[in-house]
């Protein structure tokens, strides 16, 4: 198995690279597997009925939601931990503290060691596609396999050329990446510039993650 990426030659729409073509990395996803398929497969592997698995699945979801909203970092068996957090601006004086400092609420998932090791071992295949849709090159990754830790690197280390877009919306818009559940997508490269997340350039404040 491998992680498949595509590097598509794309016209940048905004920022200092506007009007230039750059090869933009994005993840190729075959499909989104529905909950029913996951439950069916889990039931087969565990030897219990689908009804029992569905009941356990629903109950675990309710427990995780309840404890997360109480401020706990909740273990997700076999996967890691999940907690809620925020992106917010910092201010100099206590008088400036207000709810308006919060720019976004976040769901932060931290994978366990087994998941990180599996990701680190998984090779990455990159298909390069030119502006006409023709495959011009195939690349096998030779990276070090470093895995991002959301708690240590909350900004995710995304790299974008001139905006907060992702590989499917390069350099424009405010989409945070191909993410579900608040996970950050790291390592997308567009023109070699680094966007470490919120910069504090709005409203005169510094941005922090919690």
C-alpha cells in the first residue's frame, strides 16, 4: 500500500505568484467510506453482529462527545486521542480579552504510536500532471517520513504560495486543506513558501493555538 499524491500544474490565482503556473501537491482520495461499510467490516473482523457493533459505535461516539465538551482529551481506542481547542489572537492587556479573539474552534486528533509508525513506513507515490492533464512524471518519495504532532506543531506546517488555500484551491480562498474532523494537512508545497498558519496580521494581534 502507498499514499498517492498528485502534483498538478496549476495557475495560481492570488498572491505574489498570481498568474504563474506551479506544480501543486494534493492527496488523491479514491472514495469516502461510509459509516455502514466501516461497521460491517469491523463486525466481520471482531465476530460480533452488525447490530451490536453499531450500538457500541454509537455509544462510543456519545461518550467521546460528552467528555470532549467537558474539557478532556479522550482516548479513541486503537487510534489515539481527541480534544477540542481554538485558534485565537493574543492581546497585551486583560481589558482587551474578549470572545472576539477566538478565530476558529478546532477538533485536534493526535494519533497513537502505532498509527504514526504505520504512516512513517508507508511509501508515497507522486504523479505529476501538466496543465493539459497529461502525466509527465512519476516519483517515489525519499523523504524522512517525519510525522506531524498536532500538540507540538498546532499550525500543521502547511506550505502555500500566497493565500490560505490548499492543493485543490491553490493560493486562494480560506479552505484549510483536505481535512475531516479538524485534522490539519501538512506538507503541501506550492511555490516553496511556508504558511505556518495564522500570522497575527489581522486586527493587530498575534495568533496562538490552544
